[in-house]
C-alpha cells in the first residue's frame, strides 16, 4: 500500500542523541507542506470591467486627440489624428488596467488589444472595398440584361437597361479553363519532380520558379505576344491569352505544391517502398492523396492569380464588345479588362457598369 501526496512536502530527518550503549533513535518531524501554487490566470476571459476600460479608453482618446488637434496644437490630417488617438488609447487602456491587475496581466491585455486592433483594421479595409464596390455597382446588378447581353448594341450614353457583360463572363471562363487544363498537370508534375527527385537540376528549377513568382504580368503578356502572335503568326485570341495566364499561374502552383509535398511524412513513403511499391506508385497512392488539401489550395491560389490578370489579356486577346465563344479565332475579353474599360469612361452609366462587373 502506498500513499500519494497531492502537494510536495519537505521532510527533515534528524538523529536524537541517546545514552551510551543505546542505539540512536530517528525522529521524524511533522511534514511541512510547500506553499500552494498560484491560481492559473485566464487571459482570454472577457469581463464587464474590461469592456468598460476598452470603450472608456477609446472615447477618452478620441476626445483628447480632438482637443489637441483643434484647440491646443497646430496639428491636422486624418491619418495623424488616427495614429495619435490610437497611441493615447493604448496608454489610457494600460493605465486603467494597471489599477487592479499585475504587470504581466497588463502586458497580456495590451498585446491582445493591439493584435485585435490589427485584425479589425484588416477586416475594415476588406469590408470597405466590398461595400464601396457593391454600392457603386448596385444599379446595373438589378437588371437582368446585365447578365444576358453583351455591349455590341449598347453605347456609353445608353441606359443601364441595355447592354451587359455576358461576353466578358464567358470569355473569362473559357480562358481560365484552358489555362487550368495546362497549368494543373504541368505544375503538379513539376512539383513532384522537385520534391521526389532532388538534385542540382531540381535546385536550379526551384530557383527559376521562385524567381518567376515575382514576374510582372506585362512581361508574360509580351512573351506570348512576341512568340505566338509575332513570331508564329497567330492572331490574337482567347487561346493566346490562356497561354499568358498559364505563365502567370505556373510558378504559384509549382511553388505551393512543392512546399506541400515536402511536408508529407517520410515514414509513409518509406512504408510504401518497404512493401515493394515503386517511386511513382508511392507518389500516386501515398504522397498525392496525403497532400490533397494542400494541392487544392495551391490550385486555388494559382487560379486567383490568373483570373485577375488584365494586361496579358489585352496584349494577346485584345478587347471586344461582342460575344465570342471560340478561343482560337477572334478577340476575346475578360472581366478584369472589361472593368478597366468601363471605369475609365467619363460617363456615369459606364462607370456603374464597371463597378457592377467588378
């Protein structure tokens, strides 16, 4: 039978002197328990007093900054007002928290407020862009013709009940589909080569891919324009624009997929090879299924890069107001290019169409 103490104790053992000839006796004093550990602090708990401090510091900082800018000091500017008010807000919040909290809790609360402020700033920027775009483009979005007609029979002065962007929608879908059909297999095979067959050539290819991720889109458009249209003699078409978009998508897909494939645990691949599977069999049955979610993310990132390109499409596919579903003949336009064309017009209806397209 054993006894387990919940709290560590310190026991001092001493020997008691006895008369000559007697054996020494051991005296064990009572156990002295150590001090109880400090209770765990929960920095994520939000109390009512924290909310009062937060809003009180915010309103006080705004009022004090307004007094500084409009009465006390010759200061001006919206950005300066926000920065000064935010600094004063952090100072006031830390002072109010220090009244009934220790220094470590004050630091925790201050860092939490700072991090959440950055997150709020990012969300504010995102929602401001979305709401501004939707607000400016709500006029054409309420008309069915905006989704079913092209601009072949509509001019800049025509009302929003005429014309639409079906030609840009279908053009974007056709071009991005062709680009994905080329870039997905080529990008994934290149990523498999880089991760499964390391060597000097693989390091060289990885360096080139990383350099191409920063390639300006106008350079990709000029490359396809010079090789496909000028040198080989093909006309401007949606297929040429798809090739330019592919050049922009490939580095993103290859680099992201390479990182994901290198994160696959080595013991899974070693187990497959120990069972007699070949390298390609291991890649097909173990590596790719394990990294499926990461590879999907890589494809989504590449698609997002390609679908937003404007200059390569303008150089290689031109611009048109007519609906063209043949990617190998005639000019073809995309949604970003149509947005740019509409927004740069001085007419309010065309600008509204541009925001609706965006």
